[in-house]
C-alpha cells in the first residue's frame, strides 16, 4: 500500500478518475460488509486517512483500534466510538 485515500490524487498529482473512486468505494463496502456480518463488528473510525491504497487503487481498511462487537440480539453499537468524528 502506497498512500492513504485522503490525498484524493494519483501518484502523478492528478485528481483520481471516477472509476478509481468507484473501485475504492466498492472495496471498502465489501470489507465493511465482511466485518459486519462475519465477526459482527463495526469499524468505529472510518475516515479517509484509515484507507490505504495500492498501486492499482486496491483499498485496505486500517486502524481497528476502536472496533466494537455488535450485540447479536439488537445489532446495536455503543453510541460513540470515535472521539473526534461521528457520521451524520
């Protein structure tokens, strides 16, 4: 993995093409679906700086330090998992 997704540019400094952005989004959605369904966890700190990109824009989600397990009966998570950011 070469850079994080927060840079929004390719290695040549040009903005990412929409197909590259779509691939990143699909990779992240697949990864999140996996951790939500299989171990039953939430990431808790999803942001662009926690997404690493490879040379072909393959995505890797990092920083599972705030990961919490979902309650299997209610599928709820604690009310706040990130100290500085909360999705709208």
